[in-house]
């Protein structure tokens, strides 16, 4: 079963065709990197996959079921998690609370029960807190768990962002330029976490990334986009030799 | 941050509101003092306390809607009015017990608020503020223009006193206990809501609604829920208001009142239930001080004339709020947290 697939997806913004009949299939347990020059449509594709944009034509399928017509929160509830380019954390909350928001998709308390704060509401809170603590330990952010995220440095915020996505226990994880703006030490840490996620959780990961070193080292397979089309697809080694890819990045020899 | 030597070893301790014995003790003393208040002070101050308690319920609701969920609401007084009129009509026409009319008033106000909550799905900030002002005028217009036999029109409507097992809750003291019990219940509920998944979803929507949606939170439903909860609180407060004055009229629930409710959460501190309570206390205390000082000042300095004194009292109140905004824009709760953290770290700088 294909965990996540975009089939024949076309997305337009006015006259601009951001995605032109793009078909991408994510295979089980793989780390798929999507690369391409600026404006190639990488982030647009990620936004389509996570339900944030609705494509004009084509299908998006999660384990064989179409999610094209779902709202963005429904897509998240059916098992697609994503992290953001830059950070989109909830600045007023602590690290623990941010990650607990990711657990919301698994919580069942309704507003009346919350008002009364029945013992079983508290119990549900504690169960999810336990799951959050596992993620905090995995990401090695124990010491900052009660800090407000607004006060944290960029590298740590990216970890919290990843933790929040992991808390959803997604069936697939989408990451939008996780390495942007980080120093090499932070990149190494994050790369290690991404590999661990795949090892430990068997969650397929889709990575949009500009840093070629990271992509070549981590990815099992690469999809190359240019002007909204898939121009090549294959292993990192194949892509490095592919003439279309080289042309897209470096331009044509005169 | 906890005081030195206090460490949570279970998750239940980590989420507890009261974390030390001293805090439990302080709460017990505070509640005992509130319960004993009618024995300690005169009826005039008890009447003031009643207004404070009712305002506390309404403002805690506004805190959830505006402070936590970030949905600016300038119609809280209208929601309160819907609650007050519902209580008046139910008590007068059906003779229902206040045990039922108070929650039903909350439900009626919540329904009215929910309609405006749905508009928050499409608009934000400044535009939402204007839309909620519309709530104020819809309420005003509806009450005045519906047939007089329904809501009493511009004459207002009278309310029979609340009775419990044949005992009339009509004196200031008995009303005080009714308001106190309701306030304690509603504040407890507010603490439950804000530390549950709903409180986190509210803050998530306030801080970054795009990210909240992608985390699986239904942003539209969350905003509507925030209005629903806020208006429910206003409705409960409105019902108590109706039982307290035994008379309701549209001019008790004006835009002016809504603005004052907003001022209370700003002075107390956005995003804090305790802050809302502090804001109510401070603003109502200043208001009360001014209304009691005004006549005395007018009497002792006769050449000023009563008109000027009363007018300048409102200027003074507005000035006091403006001063708060300049000196402590994050509210008194924020300042208190800084003082508390400093005290717990002392003598170390961090």
C-alpha cells in the first residue's frame, strides 16, 4: 500500500502553473527528498500533500483513500504531519504545551468534561503527557521542557517543531526545509533525529530541502521538480549524473 | 517555576494549579475570608462585592474568548444582556427556579455569541472587533423594537427574586452568597477549560492559526467554541445581574460596559484567569472609589460644582486605565509573575 501519493496533481495561482500534472508516490519506510531550483513548486507540492492547498485537478491519496476534499485539520487527523519552513510554534506556550497540541488529534475530552475537569479528564492529560515526555527524551530537550518557546534559539525551536509533528504519531511525516538557517552542528543533530524517526517509528518521511549535502546523505530516493513538473526521479547517485537535473540547476551550455 | 525544594515527581503534580501546602493554605484562607465578608463589612460594600463577583464571571468568560483564543470581543455586555433578559423572562413567565434559569440564560447567551463566533471564522482582529460591536447594536435594537409585551421594550422588565426552598434570595447578603457560589464554580470551570486540550487549542489558534490547522485543530470550530464559552459566562453573569437588580433594561448593557470588560482583562493581564479576577477587582475598586469620593469632593469644594466633579471623575478613571497601559501593558499578572520568580531565585540573579 502506498502511504501517500499525489496523482496527476495540477495547481494554479491565477495564470501561474505551480504544479503541472505532478505524480509522486511515497513508498513505505522511505525517505523521499523533493528538490528543485527556487520556484520549482516544492513547497506547493508539500502544501497539497498536507491538505493546505486543494489542487485544481488530480488526486491525493493516503493509503489508497483520497484526501483531496478534506480540510487541513482532517488531513492531519487522518495521519499526515508536517513541520514548517522557519518556525510556526505557538509562542505563548511552553515546550511541553506545544507538543501536547500535537497530541490533540488523539484526545477525546469535550468542553463540558473540561469545564468539570473530571478525574478521567486529568487521567487523559497524564497519558498524553507521558507520550510527550517520550518525545522530549528522544529529541534531547528535557532541560527546556518548561521554557516558553518564544525564548528559545532557532535550532531548539526546530526540534520542538519536529516534536510537535511526531506527537501526532503520523502515518507520514512531511518536512519543509528543516535545515534552512541552521549551522552545521544543528544540521547534524536534526539529520540524526530524522534518521532515528525512520528507524524507530518506521514512518516514511518526505523532505523538501535545499542543502544538497543533507539530501544526498539522507535520502533513499529523490524527486526533482522544475517549473512545476517532475523532471527526474531516482536514487541520489542517479540524480547527480542526470543531465536534466544538471541543466535545471546550472542552466544550458551555450 | 516552583519554589526551591519543590519538585514534581508525577505528571499530576506538574499540572496541578496548587503546588505547595502554603498555596492550599492561602486559598483556604482567601475563601474563608470571602465567606465571612458579610460579617466583616457593611451592606454598602457587600453590594459592591456583588457587582465585582458578577463582573468576575463575565470577564473570566471574556478572558477565555479574547485573552486565550485571541478573538477580540466588544459585545460581551450584549451577551450578558441576553442572559439577563432570558433569566427575567423565564423567571417571570415560567416561574422556573434560578437553579435552572441561570444555566439556561448562559445557554441562550452562548447561542447568541455562537452566531458571532461563526463570523470569526472569516475575519480577524480589527474587523472582528467591529462585527462584535454589531452584537451590541443588534441586542439594543431587538430589545427596544420587539413588541413591548415580550421584553418590556424601553421600560425594561422586572424580575421576581430567586427563591430556594421558600427562602427569598433578595437581601444583599443572600445575593452575595449566591454570586459567590456561582463565581467559584465558574472560575473552577475556567481553570479546567484553559488547562485542557481546549485551552491549548485556543492559544494555538491565537498564536498561529495556520500551524494550528496543520496540527489537526479545527480552527473554525475552535474560534466558535471560544465565543460560545465566553458568551455562556456572560449569560450566567447576566442572569445573576437580573436577580440582583430585579430589573433589567437595555441601558445596563452598553458598548461602554463591553469596553470596560476589555479594560479589565488588559489591566489584569491577557491570557490568565487570575489576571481577569485581579483586573475586575482593581477597575471596580477604582470605579467605586471615584463614585464615593465624587459627592464628598463636590460637597467640600462647593465652588467646583457637582457637574465638573462628576465629569472629571470619568476622566480620572480613563486616565488611570491609560496609565496602566503605558506602565504595565502586559497586565498586573505579568508583573506579579516577575516579582514571584525574582523572590524565588533570591539571592541569585538567575
